[in-house]
């Protein structure tokens, strides 16, 4: 399954490993812009798009992406003028546990939207990240065990700025703490927990290289200087991959 980061918004599905693709959603208005896809299982998932004014734009599928329906905006938290989501890595939204769903925003404000019941109820919390400009905010969120989570971001227009670029929680999103020590070196577009480390080891990557935390997101150091846009690990946790500009893909061995 993949979503276009452009207009019109399109979602495609493959059943043969990418040899062929089927168009399963096209935005008929031509105004939607999709930022992230996330699934709980093979059938049930969500697609997040940029706000429609102050309305949150969220799509839902219950049949493996064959059909998509918009979640009524009245059942979702209201957005703030100038608030947006980022498609830089496609990871500004994630699912967790059996029913958890969360996403992070940026722009005029940086917030996290957290639900334990697939969006029936929401807790919305301000994040102490860079915000106030269209290039600033939270770009990526990762959750471990429904309790630990981390958000990275910064300012993609000034990617050397290394303050207020990473926050973490150890209480299920109720409170968010700024990382101590040297945060990820400037702007980071993606963060992921390394499997098999009980939520202690994370990698974050962006245009300033890749960074590692070995204490659940509290402190960070540079791990590799090569820039990437996105990284992730396979379901079994043996390997990870990072992808960047010009079609670059690197394999990561899970520690």
C-alpha cells in the first residue's frame, strides 16, 4: 500500500510485491494532500492528510485498503489555523497496541493527538518542539508498548538548528520531555525504535545524518553522517532500511 504525496491524493495497492498496482482511492475534490498511512493489521488502517481548514482529514479502511471512507471531522479534534502534518517520511502517524492511534503536527503549533480506542476519544497535547513557521514542528512519531513514545522534527528550512528537535514520553503521551544532552543534530524527519531493545534504543534520521539514543530518547549522539529521509525495521526485527535522496537505500543491522 502506498499514498501519493501530492494532488490529487491517490492510494495504490499491490498484491504481487509491487509488480502491479491498483488504484483504490482518488480524492475527487483535488484538494486533499496525504501525509501518512498506518495499519493495525492486514485489514484495518488509517490515512492522514493535511487539515481541511480547521477540520482534521482522516480516512479509514476496514477491508485491507480496497475501500476508504473519511472519518467525520466532527468526531475528531479541531485543528488550529496554520497547523499541518508533514509527509517527509510518511511517519507522522502510527498505530500501536491493539487499538492505539496517534499523530503529530507542526506549522503554527506542534501537537500530538493520542487515542487509545481507534479515534473514539482523543487527548491532544502541546509539544515543546520548534513551531511557529510552516517548516517547523513534529515530523515523525514512534511508539513502543503504548507507554513509551518519541517525536522528532525541527525546521527543514534551517536543518542545522538543533534545539527543540526531539521529545519523548514514558507515560503514554500524558507528559512530554525535551531530550537532554545533545539532541539529534538539527532537523530529523523520521524516528524508529530498534526491535529487541525494550524501547531503549532509537534511531532518528534526517538531512543532518542519523542519530542514536540508548536510553529511551533522553539523550542522543550522532551514529552516522549520511543523510536519509526515512528508516524502518522489518516485522521480525532482524534488519532495517534507510532511504534517502537519489534512490539511496541502506540496510541496517538491528543491534
